[in-house]
C-alpha cells in the first residue's frame, strides 16, 4: 500500500486540530488531558526560560553588589566627616571651658583686663616666651602682667603693633617677689629655665611648708598684688646650710593655655620696662 500524500496528512491534521479546539471550547472532555500535558511540558518551559531567568538574576545581583559597595563607601565618607566634626566639637568645647574660666576670673579682678590668644612659642630652648595676638594697637604695654584662670603666667617684654612677646615666670632670667599666702612670709621666686620655680635665699628656719600658695606682693609695681603664682612642691634642708632648697610649680597652666588675660592694675601704674629690667622681672 502506497504511503498517503503529505498534503492529505496535513489536511487531516488541520481538521483534527479544528475539531479538538471546538470540542475544547464547547465541552470539558479535554481538561484532564490538558492538565496531564501541563505536567509534561512544565520542565520544558522551565528549561526554556532558565537562561533568561539566570541572566536577570545575575544582573540583579551585580547591581545589588555595586549598590551595596557604593553605599558602603558613602557611609564610610560620612563616618569620617562625623568623626572630624566630633573632634572639632570636643576642641571647641574645651576651648569654651577655658574661655569661661578666663571670663569668670576677669570678673573677679580689680583691674582692667584684655583677653588675648597665644599664637606662638619661642623655639629657643633657653628662652621661655610666648607670642600673643595683641599689641600696641590694643593698648598693650611692656611690663604688663599676663595670667590665665589659675594664676600668673608672665609679663609683656616686647609689644609690637599687632602682637607681643610674653616672658614666662619659668624663664631662667625671670625673678619676682612673692609671699606665702598662709602667713605673709616674703621671698624671691625665680624661674628654673624649664617648667619649675625655686625660692631664693630662704632661711632654713623660715615658716614655709609643702603645698603653701605663693602670691604676688605687688612690690616693684610690675605685677599687681595678690595674684596666685605657684605652690611649694618640695623643701629640702641641708645640714649646716643657711638657706633651704625650696622648689615650686606654677599654678597657671603654662603648657596648656590657649588664651590669656593681660592685666593692668588700677592700684598703681606700670613702671616702664627698660634694658635689663625686661629680663630680670621684678
């Protein structure tokens, strides 16, 4: 028997397909068959869409990774900025505390005061000097006393138009008259050239104790009377020696102060500073 003509086979297939579509639309007989065929064709559909789904998933993951990396970089930048702001706020807070201490001190002083900022330190290790941002334009004069909230720092030894040099009380060339606040015993306090002070020519029997507060006497009209200067830290008595070896530490924070007060007492005018007096203090 000869094989059927391909055209007839195609025509038969079309007729059967039309019949099945009509029956599927008109009757429910094909529903179970369609469900059964769905189970068979589902893996084929899954495999057909797998490349597309995989590409979309990889693209999404790459975008998510890039987004997370960019977010991480942005957060790191923000963290650095916030840390810098916190550090700056801490500096400003500490500076405000120091300024409030100065303002509170100036309110208690019987003198005309001027607030100045320390803008430099003498690099010479043999000189204990500071540079402040006030000068003759602000009516700063040589010999003017300088202090912080805790006590005397030194005196102006050179006043320029916009800045001035301040000789610290710890300078080896500086000496001044002080008295023990507890009992009024007077002595000469000299700088050691470093961070400490020493009392000169104090009799071995003098009534001076560790912890005594030393204040300015006002003698010589260089420093106003009654300002804290130092506290006695050590007393040594040597057998047979006429004088005691007494050391003290400044009450002022010489190594930490950022702002200072320039004081001119209302009790007596400042004596002019000339020549050797500028180095010798009182």
